[in-house]
């Protein structure tokens, strides 16, 4: 029985990593350094560029992603980057909480539909 449960745990973990591509989330000290550098920019365009680069090179937790998106002024930028971050999030089961950073229901609904579409895709083997 223990062997069976262990196998299920391993398979579930592998599927999660295959879905998100996240094997090693960004540590809190490294995140804090990156966050402070991004927040120090005067313009949203520079912040957005650095956030995009971080998303493309590292995987982050939902909480880290949320914190980064909150430094942006424009809802459309937040939504665009939230979608890009989803494929590399360390905890996709919590990603729906990102909706709390949006002011408009249209953005919340669009992100929800995006997540549902990604979750319905078959997991590669």
C-alpha cells in the first residue's frame, strides 16, 4: 500500500512539473532582490520588461507573481503578464488567487478562461 501511494505521489508531482515547467522556484531572498530592482524603475515599461525577463528565466510562486504584478499601473499589462507567468508558476493550484489584483471583472473573467483552457490541455508524456 505504501508503495502504491508513493507511486501516485511521484506521478502527480511529475505531472505538475510537466504542466508548469517549474522544478526550482525562485528563493525568497532572490525574489526580494529582483522585486526591489523592478520596483525602483520609474516607468511601467521598464518594470514590465524586467518582470517578463524574470518570468521567462525563473519560476515563481503565485504570491511572488501577484506581488510583482501589483507594481504595474495598467490592468492590461497585469493581465498579459499573468498569462505569461501561468506556464511557469510553482503552485498552479493557487493561481486563481491572482484575480484579486485586478480591478475589473473582464480581466478576472479573461484570466479565469485562460486558466481553464490551459488546465484542459493534455499533459505531455
